[in-house]
C-alpha cells in the first residue's frame, strides 16, 4: 500500500492537499479533488485512521443512541444521520439503549473517554454522566437531541412541533364529523407524548369536544394499542388517533377482531408515516415526520459544534405533513 507522500507525488500536490481531499473535500477544488481521488482508488491507498486520531485527538466517530432500535421509525432517522455524517467525514456508532438508563450511561461514557467525538441521543433523557460536561461547556458541548425535544434538557435539538401536529390530526377527524374520538398516547414520561396530548386536548376544546375525547395510555407498541382500542370501542368512539403508526396497526387489528371495519365503523389515524403505512389495509392516514431530515440536521448541528461554528438556532423545528389516506372517513349515519 502506498504512503500519503507517494500519493501526493503521483497527484502533483502536497500531502496536506491529499489529507484535505479525504477529510474536508469541500475545501479543495473539484479538479484537484477528482485527480487525487482517482489516484487513491487506483493505488489502493487508505489513510491510517488510528494515527490520525492520535495526532488530532479526533475519533472521527459520532455516537447515536436510540431507545428502541426495533422501532422502524428510528431506521429512517439513522439513515439520514449516517448519510450526513459520511458527507462530513465521520462514521456513526449506533447504540440501542432499550429505555434503560444504565445502558444510556454506559454509552455516554464513550464520549467522556473520547472514543467518539459527539453524541446524538433520540430519547428523552440526558445521561447523568454528561451533566458535568454540559454544565462546563454549555452550548459548546458536543451533545444534540433528536425527536424528543424538551427545554429542560438544555441541549440543541431537532424536532417537529408535536403539539401542532396532534392538533391537526384531531381537527381532521372533527372536520370529518367525528364527535366521539379516542386517543392512544405514548408513555406519560415521554415529552413528545405529553406535547401530542396537549395539542389533541387543545384542538378538541376549540371544537367543543373536550368531554367527548377518550384517552388511553399506550407505549408506542402495537400491543398496547390493541388493548387500548378494545376499551375505546366499548366507550363508543367512532375514530381513534394513535401517537404512532405502529400503535395504529394494533388498533386496526383490534377493530377487526371486534367484527368491525375501518373506516366504515371506526376511523384510525397514526403518527410518523412509516414506509409501510401506505400498505396497511386500509392505507393509513397519518402525520408524516421528516425522519431522514431529522437525522441529517442533528448531525449537521453536531458537526457545527465540533468545528466551533456559531449555531444561532439551537432548536430546529421541522415541518410535519398531514397525509390523508383510506383509514379515515366520516362516521356512519345508519347507526
């Protein structure tokens, strides 16, 4: 394998230029970049990442932790993050915390030991071991939150307006004529679940439906919504809004088990717009989150912090979209 000095000589550039092409390509002209990359490929040259890390105290890695890696929502967020990290010269280490605070702390220790350059966490809890780092460095700490925004965290975040999105969902069902609406929330400890419930209650109150809103607590899983839906059907609801698409799938299953159909007997809405939502039977009306963009923006924000770039917008709110499909319709009039 050739050395960086030999690659530079073949390309007719300095070793510093070769290094910039491989680590900060945006700082090199396209003509030079393409020439160097062609020689790198043909010669089989690979940089010594370990040596570079020792010289710069840079691991070139970002740690991204998720509370439940089996949840398909996070797959799209991770993909967006990985693409942005690769563009910036970083690789991504993914950690599945499984809602376990001890596991969260174990992963956070990787940042303290400088095994990674920064942390993106998609859960709602900042690991205790990073509190001192945040207190010392404040906005310069290489820590960013995605999805589960809470002002109490005190870290930069990328998210949607969950309260507004939830209010839009309730408004959609109310505009269809539904007056008895069920809501299946996430766990009460979750900031986004609380925000979505706040938005749902606010929208129902504006339409004089606050007392007709039936709320059941779920945990974002299909199983929890399956159980909750049976309780809501017993209460006589004609529409159900679930705080995740996965829970909407559980609601559809419970409706079928009860001998009813969607949307003829009961309309169902989800949240997230998972890739499979359009293939549900019926296709699911839902709130679409820009999942890939959430992942990309969290990485871009973190990289700005790592490079010392001023970040005037510490909280980034991305747009959501109401996607209307076949699972919602007006209530039956022949009851």
